[in-house]
C-alpha cells in the first residue's frame, strides 16, 4: 500500500473489522460492472446480445447490474455507444435502486453529472413521469447530456442551479442527493497518485453536504423519500452530516433493506458521538462488495417544512 | 414556458419519420415534441411538465432531429431509440464495415435504398445515422462519440 494512500485511509482502521482484507481489496483494480439499459430492450435480450458478442456477464444482487469480465474498456464497445448498457460501479447503482421511484412520479437528482444515477432512475421509471437532473458544474453538463442521450432518456430535464439554492417553486416525490464528497471509496492503490487531500477537506465538504440536504428537504413533499449518498468512508461527511440533519427536525431516517453486504452507520468517531438513529445508515466496503466504498442513508419527510 | 413544436411542425416531422423510416406516427402519442431552436426534442408526456415553467431548464428530453436547409436530419441517438419501429431506409453493414462507420469513415459501395438519411444497422442493432449519397455512405456519428471502438472478439 503506497504511503500516501495509507496516510489518507489509515485513520479508518478502527472502523474496519477485516483490515487486512480491506487493504488487500484495494490492491486490486475494481471489477467492471455494466447496468443493462432496459429502456433499449429487455434485460434478457440485451444479456443475450452481449453474451453472443463474446462478453462474459456475471449477475449481481442488484437488478440489471452485471459484472463484465475480461473487458477493460467497455466504453469502446459499439453496444455502449448504442446505449444498451452503462458502465457503472455496483455500489453506485444502489442509491437509485433503493430510491425506487414509481413510473409517474416527480423526481429530483440534485447532483446529477455524469448521469449514471439519473439514467438508472429513468430506467426504473420506464421513461415516464419527470426527472429533474441538476448539475451546477458547467464542464460536467456535457457528459450528463451525452449519457442521457446515448441511453435514450426522454423523461428528464437538466437544470444548472447550485444545489443548495435550487428554487423552491416545485415539490418532488423523491429526491436523490448523491453529494460531492472526498471520494475515498473509489481509491485503489494504483490510483493513489491522482488523489490529493486538501486541508480541512472533510469539514468543507460536510458544510456543502449539509446545505444540500436542508434544501432537498424543503423541495420534498410531505411523506416523500430522500436518499443521501457519498462514495467516502469519512464519518465527517456521512454520519455527522446525517446526525446534524436529523437534529433539524421534520425528517426521520428509515431502515433500508439491502441484500449487498454492508455495515450500520457508526455512532462515535474521534471525540464525537452521534444519535443511535444513524445506525440505520448503510456502509459498504470494497472487500465485501467487490466495488467502490459507499455510504447511503434514506429519509422520509414527516412535516410540512 | 416550454416551447412545444407548432402543430404544423409536429405533423411535418412525424410525416417525415413515417415516410422515410416507416416509424408509425402512433408511437409518438406518449411523447411531446419541443422546438429547441435548431433542434426538435422528444420528451415523455407527463402532467409534471407544466411545473417546469417555474424553473430554468437547460435541456429537456432526447434530441430527435436537427433542422437543416435541406430538411430534417435525424440524430443517431434518436434512430437508436426508435430502432424497434424502423422498417425503411435501413442499411445493413458487413461486419468489417461497422467499426469504420462508427469511427466516422465513409463506406463506398452501392446500397438498395433511396439516397438521403438512413438508419445504419450492425450486428447488434441500429448503430446510428448515415447519409447515403451514392456511391458513398457517409457516417453521421457525432465526432465526440467516435471512440476507438472494438468488438470483444477482436480485442487483444
């Protein structure tokens, strides 16, 4: 394990029961996963087509998501250009899947680029209802638009607001806040040189994440569902953000059944303690899910905020 | 306010897609068509669309056709999306022609279709839009999408 990576991730040793297994997982490249795009055909049709083309697909516990064996550059396959599948980490597909939008609903993806989760939501909604995919970063809009077009998404409007300032003139049935984060869950040994941790990174990001959640709650109809996700292990960006959010009231955290191996949220980190409610959060570790590290919490709006 | 295509534009583009590609007009019953300057965009019909007038929308739906001096030009994304309903103006490529087409190169040979825009089909379905100008099939795959494509069986 490179020293730099150990400096970043070493502090999580108290959280990880199987530390050696966790480190070993980071020594290997993450597998490639493909989410089959049922907006372009049935799962079995696409699966057959890909298999007949020589691709080796292995089912996972997440519907329509497969491990794609022996294929290093899935984005260069014609079937990718045709939008028959989308290359997406397995854990990255879980937030949209758990949000479970119905076909006719009104859904907001507050931090949408590059569109993996937005297009998954469109797939789950069978291209019906309406998704608003918001992305503030102009340079990321291009990839968002390109992915939605390639995947045949017709029920999505793209907006470009700062998420924490999204206009309060619309209410949504379900909202996904896949927040900007330190991204440590995506780190592998071979990529560590590309990662630079900035001073007070977690603290600064937590501030943004908290504001995004507060705004999302205001945009949610009473009884509506909100999912918060990050791809980091940092409790400052996960349980602490959730704990602060719960203290504001008008929202409750929900137990989420998930078949992928996971751990509950933690209730203490360094000198801080959090509400026992945060144990309802889900932590995913690469050594157990064979994908990127992830964190997910699901909320229901209880009041008329 | 969303700028839906005027009725005459809506009818004209559906007639074009029916006449050129055999796409039944009925399949558009569940969609609206937006006029977005030089493009027409296909959007799923939904009562929620009205609420979008309260916010600023950058892009909505799928780009269906582009307006040109010579008429409508279908996008590759739209032809891929509408593939199950396309029955005319289809060119079937030989396997060896698929990658060059996807990389934007012209294919020189005669095809039994009327000159004009065509849906180009490979072994895995509709690949995208081409312009048949005998004796050339000109690839209309967007430049930004011309990745170094390969097929899995040829990957080394």
